[in-house]
């Protein structure tokens, strides 16, 4: 049976199934719970792609006194490759000075967005800052940045679904798909 999806003329094949995703999200959540229990963390979710991962992750972490904030950055302007120019589109509404912060991101590709966010947040002097990502593509790195928590380490494929998009489309897909063209 052909379970592939075509979006914007590109064909995507099933890559990670919901059961695998649930298992790895639960693993990352238990690592974060172990490290942050009793530390009253602030989770900073990076819009838009991380919203699905964040919802599942935070329910699995299960620390009820945590807080959730959102930021938005952009580096893609349509299509499947980064512009290399990272812009902050939306910032924090509360101070994080002295707080234990966990950034929740969908994917670390070149690492440019991660580095920019970390620089912006470190300027606000948090007590600690960790980075959790659903997907990590080390072979695409232009920065050498390694996230503290990663649900999956993957080759440099373009990914769709479970919050990740192509030109704003496909975020609703419950499984993760990879582009055939790489
Ligand atoms: P980086 O700055 O190159 O690490 O890319 C970070 C951002 O690019 C992510 O937050 C995503 O929004 C987007 N991105 C990178 N790779 C993919 C992908 O495979 N699918 C969808 N979006 C991606």
C-alpha cells in the first residue's frame, strides 16, 4: 500500500510512526522530569513547529508547577531550506532572570536558530538553560550546536508532520514523513 503524501509537488514517505514518537517523547520527558523536578522550570516553546511536540512532552513531564511561554523565530521563507538569516518575530512576555529554562523546539537543522535563541535568552540571565528538540540533524549543522535532549537523531532529510510544515502545510499529520528528494 502506498502511504506516501504529495505536497507542493514533493513526495513524502512515512518515516516515524506515532508509536515510535510517543515512546521517544516519553523518554525525553522522563529525562527532563529527573533533571527539573522541584526546580519550577519555565518551558519556552518555539512556534510554530514545536506546538505538537510541546503539548505531548509537557503532559508527559507532568510537573504541575511549570510555566509555559512562547517565542517565534523565522529562518525559512517557504520551501525546504533555511535562508540562514534568523529573525525574532515574537518574544517573551515574562522575565526569566534566575529561572530554570527549557527551550522546546521541533528540529535543530543548521543550529542557527538554536544559537540565536540561546544568545537572546542568556542575555536575560536565567539560572540555567537547556534545549529539548524533537528532531536533531547533526549532519546539517553549520554551528556544531548539540541539543541537551533529542527525541530522534536523523539524517539530513526534509521532514513533515507532527507540527513540522512545508510552506505552512502538513503540521496536522500525526506521523512524521520524510521527503523522498532528501
Ligand atoms: P535551523 O536554524 O537551520 O536549525 O532550523 C530551525 C528551523 O528550521 C526549525 O525550527 C524549523 O522551523 C525549520 N526546519 C528545519 N528543518 C526542517 C525540516 O526538515 N522540516 C520542516 N522545518 C524545518
